[in-house]
């Protein structure tokens, strides 16, 4: 299983967020719609995106045949798995890390902190 989340507007591209998940031979891609604000940046209308795409990579490795409408139960099952992963990630508690002076100097030298 593989999950990828491409944030919206990466490098000011005005492209909406995409989430993709491979599960064995199936791949599901979820796309958010272009916002009215994003559409203002295009000279010509961008291509219309399917909000949900499902591909059988064994039969269609080039992802040309969207089978989401033909296999809605499978698509919904993968969406449920994606939601479970995001819910689990949100439930994790984080704490502030204490770093020693040596690590602070190294991070500063690398430009990670000021």
C-alpha cells in the first residue's frame, strides 16, 4: 500500500490538491476542484478533472481507463482506508523536541533554523 498527498498550489501552480493511493494492482486518485480564485490565474480553462479516478494497473498501466464508476465499492473501500490513515495521523500527539546546543549549531549551519 502506498499513499501520496500532493498539496494544493505547490510552487504557486494553482493546481488543486491530489491524493493517490495504490493498493496492490489498484490505484485511486482523488482530486479537489479548482477554486474560483485559482481559475483566475489561467489564460485558458484548465482541463476538467475527475474528482475520483480508479485504475487497474495490471490491465491499464498507463492509467487511461478510469473504472471508478464500474467499481464503486472498491473505490469507496480505498477512500475509507485513506480516511483511516488521515484520522490515525491526526490522533498522534506531538511534543516539542528539546535539542542540545551542538544540534542547534548544526541545524543553523544547514539553514534549518535561524
